[in-house]
C-alpha cells in the first residue's frame, strides 16, 4: 500500500508553471521574435508600396497634375458657382473662357513662337560645334577686348574637351525634349480635372469615412484640410510667379533684342515652377544661348537676370507665396534633384509639392502621438479624483 503524500495548496499551479517545455517548442520560440516580425512586415509593406509607386509613376503623375490643375481652377469655379446657380455651369464657363484665352494667345504668339523654335533647334548643333572648336570664344574675346592669354587658355580647354561638350549637349537636349513625349497629357489633364472639380467634396467626405473612430476621422479631416490649403495656395502662387516671369522676360528680352526671346521667355516662366533650381537653369540657359548666338550686350542681360532674381525671390515670392510650403530651401533643392533623378523633368516639377505633402503627413502623425499620452494622463487623473 503506497503512502499518500499530503496535498499542498497551489501545487497544481506550481506544477503547471514549472512543467518542462518540449525541446522543439523551446527552439521555435528562440527563433520567433514578435518585434522583429513586425519590423520585417512593415519593411515589406514599404517595399511593396514603393514598387507600386515606381511601376505606376506615370499614371500617378498624370493624376497629380490633374489635381494641381483643378486647384488652379477652384477659385474661379467657387466664385461663379453661386451667380450661375450650379457648379456644373460654373465649370463649363471656366473651361470655355480658358480655351478661348489659349486660342487667342495661340493666334497672337503662335507663329513667332514656332518660327523661333525651328530656328533654335536647327542652329543649336552648329552653335555647339563652334563653341567646342573655340571659334565663339575667340570672337567673344575680340569683341570685348579680353586678354589674348585668357582667350587662348579657354580655347585650348574647349578644344581638348570637344567630345565631352558635344555629349553633354546631346544629353541636355534629350532631357529637355523628354516632356514632348507626354504632350497628349495636355488633353487628358483637363478632362481628369473635371472629375476632381465636380466630385472633390464627395471624394474628401469618402476619405474621411475611412476612419474607424471619430478621432481617426477628425485626424483625416485635419490632414485633408492642411493639404487643401497648402496645394491651393502653392499652385496659385506658382502660377502668378511664373506669369510675372513670362511677362517681364518677354518685355525686357525683346527690348534688349536678345536672340530667341519668344521661346526663351516661356521656358523661363515654365522653369519657375521648379523652385530654386529652375530659375537658375533658366538664367544659365538664356546667357549661354545668347553667347552662342553672338549677342553683344551680355553684361546688360546678366544685370537684368540678377535684378529680376532678387526682386522675385525677396519681394514677389514672400508676398505672394507667404508660408504655403514652409520648407527649407536646402530640402527643396534635394527634393528637386531627387525628383529629377527618379522621373526626369516631370519628377522635378512635382517634387516640392510631394515633399510638402509628406511633411504634413509626418507632422499630423507626430501631433497625434504627442496628444495620446496627455489624454491618457488626463484620464488617470480624472479616475483618481473620482476614487477620492
């Protein structure tokens, strides 16, 4: 007859707690780490999203341009919506006025613009050849009474790097001509913008409903509101600044009799949409083409470009744009260069609005994370007061 050991309270719990774990289960638990798994899953999600953005970058860029174009037209549509008693009628009138203005500009400036574009494209290879051979430098030195030693040094440098200069010229020409392959976007963008103008409020409301709670819906509402204000003010400011550049360059370059003024002025206005980098490229390109074409008053041209840049950056831009972006200039340069590397001229154009959008996202996430501890502490303090 076996002796019965006395039963100790809690012995079952002790046995369950210290029951030996099978060897294979211990091995698997050592391999699995929940935190590492979450990090890997997050990294995988980011890689999938990045791959999707890269694969569909042209379509996404097209839709982004349509959104930006819609933001440009929104003030006019909102202004005419009440007098015309309907948003659809207001959109129709705005498009009719816009098409009429474009047709009128085409009749007035179209022939001269096409003629100068043909002349520049046909003469540019010959001008680059004269530059690489040193002929233009010699003529420029004689005209401006430069020292022969300096002219000879520059000429020798250009001759020794002739192939590199011609290669860079072909690369730059290809980069500039790349947007021509997307000319059909000029027809698609206004059509897509119609949907955003007509259904913009419905899209925003549907996006807000994606939130699972009232707090999440409030965060989404604030995020959309920030994006709406930022994009609207940024697009309108950039269009005003580009228009000012176009008008000023048309007047002054024609007054100074700069060659190809009718084509250089719209290019300078277009490059105004690329912060920091675009205006610098426009100024360098205008001076370079003027020198290649044998223009005599280069110093007056450089003086105008410098004065205009000062007026645009320190007088016009602060008054018109204000703090719509609030992004450091160094970050703008990085965004433009990175966007140009990823998607060419189109990427450089949309890089700064995309960077501003990401900044708004990060700021909203940070504000939400900062609000949560305070809310929890307030809840603990309130419970403590009720307990007392």
